[in-house]
């Protein structure tokens, strides 16, 4: 065996090892994204909220939006949140869609309530405030009497 074929073999083994490490890391990251409790919230209008947007309490990220669906009976938007397992939310918590900036970018803001009853995985929060559109507010300010 020549020295160049030994070097090629070593480089090939390194590429395979790095690929295996990358695959295991990717699988671990996917598993970490699914940990937590799933909570659903009903809104009249989600205003551009999408999968992957943050869920925050006091500006700190505690989860993310995992899905948006339409309730075909009430025509309201159902938003599913994945929240860290250690977060204990009272069932009277206020949930609202907020804007990160004037240019867009939404997130869910949760203001914890004071109830002794807490939300478990699969539960729902019903105290919600819809997204406020900046263009709607501007239109009302410009065209109001």
C-alpha cells in the first residue's frame, strides 16, 4: 500500500465518522424540539403567526408554535404550542399575539394568571387576544371622524 492510499483511507474514515456524528446530532435536536407539553389556544385571527414562532413569558422564550389549524365549526384558528415541561401555567393565563417589530415577525406572549388550576399537556388556554394589525390601526387613525 502506498502512502497516498493510506492517507485517502484515513480521510475517508474521518468523513464517515463526521457524517455519523452529524446524523446523531440532528436526531438529538429533533427529539429535543418535541419535548415539552402541548397546549392549544383559540384565536379569531392569527395575523401571520407561523410554525416555529416563539412563545414567550416576560420576553423569555419558553417554547414555540408547532401548528396552526382552522376549526371548521367555529372558523377560529387553533394554535398548538410546545411549551417547556417545567413551565407551570395557570389555566386563566392570558395569551396574545404580539409583533416583534413594525416590519413583521410575530410571537405568542403569555401573561400568567393567578388560578390554582394549571394546564397540563394536551390542555387548552381560552383567554386569548387576537393579533392587532398595524395597517388596520393606521387606517382607523387616518379615516376616523
